[in-house]
C-alpha cells in the first residue's frame, strides 16, 4: 500500500470507531448520546469559561491533551492529522505575493493566500489554467512570479471584465475567459497546469476529473466547502475507497462539519452567528414545549428584516414556517434566556465534535490523492500556509508521471 493508502485506511477506521462523538449534532440534540457514556466529560465541558472555549477553538490539539484521559483513542490524533509543510519559507512567500499597490480590489487575506499558494507551486513548468478565477487575483500572482502566461475560467462576465481590465492595467500576461467550468464540453488549453485556490465542492472535483481525463501534466488545488455538491451523499473518487465495504458513508451535513470554522471570521460575523444561534435555540425550546414533542425542527434561513425586529418577531415567523400557533401570553424573555443557555452548552459540546473537522477533511482529500495516484500522477499533499491565514490550507499537487 502507498503511504496515502495507509493514511486513508487509518483515518477511515479511526473515524468509524468514534462515530458516536462526531455524528450527533448538539444543536439538534440537547444531550448527545456520548454525554450519557461520559457524564464527567460532559460536566467538565459545560463548566468551561469563554476564554478557555476560545483557546480550544483556536488550538484543538490542546483540548485533545486535556480530555484524552477520558478518551484514550484521541492519543492518535496528532499523528493522524500531521502533514508536511509545503511552504518554502517567508522570503519566498513574500517574493511571490503581489505588492499591496498592485493588489487592487484584492482583500489582504486573499492576497497573502494567493502568494503562499503560488510560492508552494514554484517553479511552474506549464501555463496555468486558473479554475473559477474570479477577478484573476491568483492568475496575476502566478503570472507575475511564475513568469508564464495564465488563462482563467470564470462564469461571471462582470468579474471577467474587471479582471481583464486589471491585468491590462498592470501589464500581466493574464487572459480571463467566461466559461462555466461545470459544462460537459468545457474546452481546456493543451498541456495546461490546472490550478484552483478554494474552488468549492463539485467545482474542484470537476477540475480533478477533467484534468485526469485530459491527461493534463499537473493539477494543483486547495479544496474548500466539500459539502457543496449536487448529491445527498459523498461519492468517493478512488477505487480504493469505493471498493472498501467499511468506507464511511458521509452525508452532505457531515461533510459540512469539515469546514465549520470561524478562525478567520470577523468579530461582526461571529456576533451575528451567535445571535442567530440564540434565537434558533430559543425557538427550539419553545416549539418542543408547544408540541409536547422532544424533537428538533429545522428552520430555513430567516429574512434579514427580523434582525431589526427582534426575537419575538422571529418566533412569529418561525411558527408560521412550521405551521404552529402561538398561544397568548408566551414569555418570550424566558425562551430567549433558554436560547442563551443552550447556545453556551452547544458551543462547549461542539468543541468535542470539532476535533473531527480536520480528520474528516483529510479523509476526503486523501480520497482525491488516491484517485490521482490510481490515474498515474505523483502527488504531494501538505499545507501551504498557517491556519490563521485560512483553515482551508491543504494543498494537493499532482504531476503526471511520464510513460
């Protein structure tokens, strides 16, 4: 077996052994099954203060150290998620990153991500095809540092127009074209190096399949949003994963767990998310009381106007969505407090579940690497930047072997 084959099998077996820790969703289940098996662990998590919660969210490996006496199976965690650093070093990354004066319309974090991604790919032997290129920020970075012409595919005509204007303004050898990369008859330049920085779900999987089918010489991508797929369940690419009777069967919701991180989210977004959770969990308590049924009812996204109208208006909207009637005299303050308490508990119980984000992500990405190996590619897998720059910092770099 290859090292990737062994890693995938180890992760698959480890994740299966710990299904009871990551499959139950504390948001929907106030007392997940593991809380009955390890009540002391549940009590310990519930008493954590906000500062320790934040520390564990930012450094999950510290949580592993503090709870592995309850869960000795977590001892393998550091080795399971360990990956080589493909970043060539600070000076190389700085040299590959567009100067701020040239990075028009390019957020600082995206500028740094593009620079780190480019530095990890150098030298470039073929002209890149930038998959889902947006305004061509990565395209311009690759062209500038790699000293090669770059083609970019993007479905939005407005972004293509803006990107080509930027490339012409700065004299970068970049050509952006308006294409839907999901089209079956998508044309590819001959002998192209397919690249994608954070193309989502089926978009990056289409890059992999197309590149392999056309025997493109190199494919390099940092995948994102694995759950954005047209199917209800993940369908492995590799024959190794497909043929394994004990292979995980991951739903779309379970795939979403792999990318549920807010390490780079602005404070405003975090506060909005916390308030939305409080309201939804407050209503969850209310609807269980109204129906006399201890069962979660999922809600669709709520209208933005409700953010100004408050919790009571949210509850009226939610009851209409679920065909419920609100009796007179509902104590909305009580249920809002209930939501606040549940939000705090959910945050602490999710700390345990979130330990499985990276292993799940690696399980999927190792399936990609196995598929590429089966298709005749030599593959590197590692990280191209630190997770504080982006939690989606995995890089798959596959070069077609010569016959």
